[in-house]
């Protein structure tokens, strides 16, 4: 090799090495924040009292911001209380605060749990069991999922709103949840605190009205302690009639959780789908041996019609050899003719333990009520028994610029006749 080429190649290798190294650590700018949020503050020794906690803990450095977090371990509360203070706030102003915590993405409910609040003392704090977004957490979002990290992801825990004190500060307190039990360890639940996201409460927009008012599930699969202790995250133990968990408050977006019984989240999506209301269906229903599960969908009557969508997993093609249009036609056969739900060309990527699974959006305009003004129920049917995956359900009322695209896609599929 010419020595004249050696230095440029060495330089390229060096730069590529730098890029690879940089990608290994999550940055605050990587987090999936809302437009109205002021930002994220990473927990460090200047703003937190971590006495008794493992800090800086670097065991999950490829997902945590800055490569470290405060880890309680599994010490049944023996490590004491952690506190973190936000400074530089406007005194007397109310701020909405989410904690950002590291969690595992096991298929089974894990051992991660924490007590958190704005008052010192475990008795004054809220339990966030398993970080799995049940109870007070359901409908919230993942803060970040790194495809290079298959062991952990960052979850947002909504702590509520608090006024900054006269010094422009708000302190958040964390304790290990000693009452939490888990299948694998005898000690209390483990907590891994990474930092805080904050916004002025007054800046937060009103949560949009739901387009999908209800999704009544029936005939689905059951998952109980015989399958795995604690059941599936996020839903836990469930049977075939258990209805889906609430979707992300602000619709489809980066970090929105996709299924009720998996830890998948959206880590990529078409611009046209941002904000669409959706249903967190059960991925486990793919194993329905009878292939008879269904979702009865009722839509808001505040609008005359909506663009109703089936987002079907592309693995049904790549792994199973099905044709997506035929799968969708079967799902909507109760109320729509074959081909009526058209491929929009839009999709989302659902992050599954570091791997992105694309789901393609098929949709059609449907009325929300009948001629008498009563709500219409749309029955979504099953995918084939034993299929690799299944589908999600979404709905939206697109912006005017999107109408042209949707009408054009539908017209391309109409049977045109040549004049004689």
C-alpha cells in the first residue's frame, strides 16, 4: 500500500472509531422529549444526594444518559433515600416533572420498582411498580430506546406538578420499594435513576380528545403465573377478555408504547402518523390457536368520520409468507370489502429489545355513527393462527394536505374502465 494512502485511511479509521464510541453513550439530546418541555437534567454529584446508592453505576452505560445512573441494587431499602434537586427555576412557578429511569425489557415483568415524590419519606411517595406503566403510569412513554442496547431502555415516570420554592428549586425524593416482590430475587425491587425531565405546567397542551373511545377485546390469549410469574409487561396477568391499556396521551410518536403485553415502543414513524390515536393491542394474540380474537372499536361522534387504520407487522410477509393486503382484508372483513383498506405507504418501527419491526399502515375513511346518530361498532378480526405477529389499530382526522394523498391512493386502486 502506498504510504500516501496510509494517513487518510488511518484518519478515516480514527473518525469512524470516534463515531462508534460516541454512539455507545446516550446523550440528553437523544431523548424523545415533547416540544413544550424545557429539557432534561442528568443526575450527578452536584445536584443529588446518592449516599447509600451505587453511583456512578455504569452497568447499563450504553442506554443511560452520560453512561451512568444511580442504582439502588436489591437491598430491601437498606441503601436509604436518594434526592435530586432542580435549580434555576422561577420561584412560585409550577413545573411538571417526569423521572427518567432505566428498566429492563424482558418479556416477563421484571424486578424494577421505585417510590418517588416531592416529599421526603417512603410513606409520602407513590409506588411505580415494575416501571411498567400500569396504574398512574399507563399511557405514558418510553424516554429512549437504543437499538445498540438489548438489555435496557429508559422509561418516563410522571411525578406530577410542583411549585418551585423561593430559591427556584424543586427536590424529588426516591426510595427503593421494599414491598415490591418479584419472581427472581428475594429482596425489594431495584431502582435505577438517571435524571429528570421538566416543563412549565402552564405550557403543557390539553390532552387531545380520543378518536377511539373503546376497544372491547374478546377471544384472545391468556397469560398467567403458570406461563411466567407476574405475567407479561405492561399488562401483567390477563385473560382473553382483558381490554387493552390506555395508549400514549398524545398519540403515536417516538417513545409511544405499542402493545399492552410487550415492552415495544415506537422508535421511528412516518410524519403523517404523528399524533394518531391508537390501540395498544395484544401481541400475544398471535398465538390464538382458534384464530378468533377480535376488537370491537367504537369511535368518537364528535367528528363525522375518521381515517381508520390497521397497522400490520411486515414480518407476516418476511417470516410467514403472507400478503399484507390479504391479511388486512381478513381483519376488516366484517365491515369492509376486500381492497377497501389501502396501503398508505406510511409505517412505524416498533423497537423490540433493540430490533425494529416495521408495521405498515392500511386505512379507509369510515363514518363514526349511523343514520340515526348512534355510534357504529367496527369489529376487527384475527390474524392467522400461529402467525409471527399481529397488528395495531389507529385512527386520525388528517390535516387538509394529507387528504390529497389519501384520495390519490384510493383512486389508484379503483377498477377503471376504458371507454368503447
